[in-house]
């Protein structure tokens, strides 16, 4: 348990960990790395693209190609692996001039993007080299929205959810949308706070078994080294998930000391160790990993200052509920100024896991070459 302009320069790099060494099939395309990633037996982790300017959100389009938001560059880009060798030979900027784009998601062939203060719909990205149109749907996200925000569409497709963060540890915020998940209709005509008490919901995904929206939540600091824990919350309309009055399982924050308010808050579905800073989350829906990965949630834990380091962890799910956490991908260098840090996740049509690495300027591809794979008929 848990204890890109692109280059085709030649290099051989070694993935070492858990007593394993493996060379991936695309190693000949990758630039030299000062570190390698550790993965379980039968898996490999290789750069899919490099030289990107702070890659953040990831989404596969209906064309099967990977789209990425480049936060520092203010761009959306499309990465194409034309020959299927696990390396993106082509990168195309499809839209420029954005303000710190973070979360992205497709609704049909529309690509939606969250910026610092707005949410926009981008048209014409699938069949063209460049976007043919952009429509701003929400233009008044709170100031706290400068933190990266995920976006998730309702299962009906007629609405979307955006997480709006706050930066303080324990305070009363002025804007009622801060520290919430807001539900907007796709035309922007209607907005309502859907869930409250989430300090920084850095990742959202829909549980395929229960239909619930799951959100990671980066908790407050300023207490003990092991308190408070960070959270995963299974969201329900109108629910309050504690912040700033409570943390963990209804523990009153010392600044407020209001047990009655905590009694009315929702308990977390799962607690990560303190300082985990959970970010991107995705449910494994592919058919190339071992069978027991089916339905698991994969979660980024950003811990560059911790001896445990940043990882992509596997959250084991049973009967629709999270039950245990184990290390899946590790090896990112430690340090607050680290040259690598996992951020966002996406499962590709090939069944591989794709991981954006903001400071490293890479997108990693985690694939499995063992014999035990998910039965696609399940």
C-alpha cells in the first residue's frame, strides 16, 4: 500500500523500480531524462511528448487524438501519434491567447476549456488544424479561479461542473461560489452552487458504477504535520463537505470550533495522508491493463516536498466505494522547484494512461505489455 515542439532525438533510458528494468518501445524518440519513473511489473512509463510549455489538462477527442492545455503558454495543443508507436510525432497549436488554461473536456466535437476567469467552448478543433471558433460561456469566475480548475460534463450533456478554489487555510470567503463546485447549463444561462465546503477540488471524475461525481480536495495547512488529511469526496447536490469549519471526519477547525456545523457536513469518502495534495483523478476504463484495474480510480498525489515524493496512486474501488490506496507510478524528483510533477490524467483509446507533467514539459504514457488484461466483454 502507499506506505512539447517535439523532438525525436535518440536516447535509451532505463525505467527501474520494484526490482524491474524495462526499455519502452518509444525510447528511441525520447530526449535524455535526469530521472526515470517506477512502475509495477509488466508496465512501462515513457514520454509520449516533450518540450511542452507547462502541460496541464488532458482530453482525448472523438478523433482519438490527445488534446492538452498548455498553462504557461496560454494555448491548446493537439498531439498525434500517427504511426502508433507510442510517441507523438506531431504537435499542433489549435488555439492561442488563453489565460492560464487548465481543465479541458470534450462534449461531442466541442472542446471546452477553463481559464483563470472564464469557461469557453472551442469549435472546429477535430477536423481542422486550428480552431474555427471560440465562444465564452462563463466570464466571471471568482478571483480564486486563478488556481487550476477541472471541468466535468453532466451525464446528460446539458450542463457542466467547474471547481472554484480558494487559497486561504481557514477563512470566510466573500464570493459564495468560492470553495465550491458550480453547475452551469451549457449555454451559460443558469448557474448554481452544487456542492460546498471544498477548499481546492483539483480533480473531478464520474464513478462509472454509481454515477457519482468524485472530487479530490486539497485541504488546509497550518495545523500538525499529519493533520489534516486531504480528501476524496463523493458529491451530492446541496452537500457541504466541511471547509472551512471542519476537516477529516467532522473535526472542528480550531478557528471556528463549531461542532454543530460539523455534524451537518458530509464525511469524506476517502482520506489521503496529510500533505498529499491530490490533483487529477480518472477511472480506469480501458482494456489493456490487468483485469483487477478495471473500475479503479487513478489519482495524482503531488508531494514534491515529501520524502515519499509525488506519485500516481491506484485507489482500489469495491462495490462502488474506495477501499485502499497503493503506489502505481512514482519517481518524480523531490523539491518544490522540481523539474517534474504529475498533474492531469487521461485514459487513451489504446488503454494506456497518459499523465501530464507540468514543470517537466512532458506527457507520459503508461502502458502494459503483460498477458493479463481486462476482458473487454465485462
